[in-house]
C-alpha cells in the first residue's frame, strides 16, 4: 500500500512524499454496542489501513485524491461545508473538529488509498478520520495525543457525519498495539493490553451484505438504551448509563421497561460482563472459554439487540462447524458487514477459504475472508521511519 501511494504521489507531484500516514481498521473481539453505553469493549487494530502520502501546502487548502474512488477532495479550512460526500466528509469533519478544539491547521495535499473494506463493519470511517488527524498533525506541527485525537474524531463522527457511535472505533485506530487487543473502559478511557492467545488467529469474514450506520437502526438502538436508563434511574438515581446497571438491578426493575427496552438493556448488561470475562480468559490462556463467550455475544446480539442478519448468522454457523474454530460472532454494529472467527493458526487459512466458499454458494454473495493480525495504531512515517507517538 505504501508503495502504491508513493508511486502515485511521485507521478502527481514529481517528488518524493515527505510524509506517509496510516491508520488501521479494526475488529472487535467482543463488546458490541457497549461503547456508547459507557461500557467495556475489546477491539484490536488490524493489518488493513487507510494511507495518505502527502506534503504541506503554503495556503489553507486541503487537496486529496483518492486512488480507490478516483475522486479529489479540495476544501478550504476557512470554509468547511457538510456537503462533502462519502469518504470526503470524514476528512472535512476531522478538520472541523480539530479547529473547533482550537488547533491551528495548515493545508496539505496528497493521495489516499486503503484496503479496509468500506461499509463492512471494520471501521473504515474511523481509520480515515485518524489518518486525516495524523496528516494534520504532521503538517501543522502539533503533538500527537492518541486519546485526544480519538475523542475529536468521535466529535466529527457524531456532529459532522451524524452517526451517534461511541469511541471504540476511533480509540483503537488511534492507540492499537501490535500483537494485542485493547480493553477499553469507554467512560474513563483507561486502556489495558490483552495478549492475543498464542497459536490462534482471527479470521475476518466479510458478508458482502451492504450496510450504512447513518441510515440504519443504529441511532434507534442508542435511543432505546437511553430510554431504559431514564426509567431505571427513577429507582436507581446513581446510574448514568447501562454500564452502571447490574443483572440484579435489571431483574428487579424489569417491569419498568417495555419489552424492547428490556431486551436492549439485557444485552448491554450481559455484554459488559462477557468483555471482562474474555480478558480474564485471554490472560489465563483459556481459549475455549474465550470462544464460548464470543458465541454467547453473537446470540445476544441477534436475540436481544436484534442487529444480526441472515448473512451474519450463516457465517457464524459455518465457522463453528469448521475445523480449528473455537468461537465466532458478528463484529461491528451489525446490520450486515463482517463476522470474525477465532481459529487455530494451523487451520486459519484453510478455514477462511472453506467458510467463505460455502457461504458464497449458499447466499450467492461475493463474500471474502482473510486472516488478520493485530497491528499498531495510527502512525506517521518519514522516509522509512515509523513514528508511533
């Protein structure tokens, strides 16, 4: 990827790019829809990323050509508009958020490309936001703070793009660590490394079923959770989010919630527990337990949160029947997108080929699968040197 955008930059600008930046997509091992409920998540940055090759400009314009879409973004930092489409809105939104926070930005120009599948649940949008943040940091000269940049990317996603997501995607893209998943407390933003089990890998299973968070039921799910919190807070005034609700509290006051609110709350409360148990299993090397928790999460996401789909269920069912697979679940917000499987390394590539082959036969969709590894978060490269902090 670096070679591709470097070559395109040299063709367009007749010089070597002074900066490369990259920011990864992610899979979430477990902890879905808990982030905007102030809960716990366990994502890992993957080895697919958004890349920019760029150079500073002397004015306050940003001009970026996407090799993937064959489109060029050309904006003024003094006249940002929400009308930018598709991939462009994430760059303009990041510029807006940074300036709202008081950062003095300089213009830049370059080329962009990536291999994070779009609209697949692997957070291509967060990767694009964090790559843009890294680019602005490089040309504008401000220090890189992964947590703060993730927070500002979240502001861009919520207020500019219009998706009321939590901070998981932005924070793992900003702060991922190679070889590890990252336990994130989405209230305090404290993180803790969780080592991936030795001898096991994650297989990403792309359903090729289209999804769009801004146009889906994502925002509705968030409002249903907030409604449940308001009703439970009448009895437990100390709770601020579903993260504060215990299973005993939910059971005792279940009658206060309508059927939908109860299901949504039950998923969040039990999912937070599953995340913490999963970290414990990883630290103890109990891979079988980790797999069981992944499956339980998928069931809850289907039954209680109702964000799975026929395609995702098919992928998970096929994966669990495949040699070497210990657990599988949808990853991301659902409504289409991707599933993941936890698989023994020696079986991982064959499992990927077998699962997606059978899936494509059953559904007729052009699904794809690949084995991934945990990568580092957003990084700046000057020549061959990588600056992660």
